[in-house]
C-alpha cells in the first residue's frame, strides 16, 4: 500500500474516532441535562471545620467562633441566592463533612432550604447531581479555581458539552461574579442547553 494512502487511512480512522467520542459526549450530556431537570441538585456547603479546629487547638476560641459565624453567613447567602435565582431543578443541601456519605449514596444527612433534615429522599442515583458551591476543578491544569461546578452522584465532574461550571473570576475585578451572578449564569446556561438539545 502506498505511504500516502496509508497516512490518509490513519488520519481518517483518527477523525472517525474523535467524531464517535464527541457523539458519545453529546449523548451523555443530553441524558444529564434531562435527568437534572427532573432530579435534584445537592448543594455542598462548606463548614471550614478543619480551620476551626486548628484555631481551637491554638486556644483561640474567639477566632473559631468568628470563622464559624462567617462560614454560616456565607452559606446562608448562597442558599438565599439559590432560592432567588435557580429553578432548573429541585435543590437540597448538605455539609462538606458529609461528602463521603453522599458519594456512597447515603442521603440521610440531606437538608432543605431551611437546613432542616429531609424526611424522605425520593430520587434515584442517576437523578442526583452535586453542586460544589466554592470550586471548579480543571483536570487539564490540575488546579482548582473559585466558582461553582456540577458533578454527578459519584462526585465526578461533568464534562462539555454539558454546561457544568461557572467561574467566579476573582482575579479580574471588572469581570468578577458574586454568588448571585454565578447562579444566574448557571440557570441561564442550563436552560439554554436544555433548549438546544430539545
């Protein structure tokens, strides 16, 4: 077989492979958007417990109480903004120290918008999505950035074409997003993507 023809066949098989992978990604993203629409978004609220305990070990209970108050206030702001600007799916909450249980499918620590325990959890695992309320992990750069990101029930970050994250852009003051803007952008992106896939 001539070398030129062999190279063309290799290039064609690579292109077919990429096309098939992209098609698989689109099918999976379409399933995720529909499952989320009829499912629940569990919002991970951070407790800063390690930081609080470290300060307490230093004997500074006053600083520990201050960190706890600031953490509670930050979480409440996020909950209030979710109530005001997110309606794509049902929303429930859990604290970061419950992450292992949530990942294992144990939802008895899930809370409603008033942070009261949910009496019955009626969703199957494929209808459960996690919203990290603080970070987006970019695998290609192996780094976290401030923002919000959607993960599946096993806490695996979703991928494009699903609109799985909104960055805070904290370093760029003129583009910086607060919780309200990030949640509004997430809602807008999810609605637009659902509309685009029918």
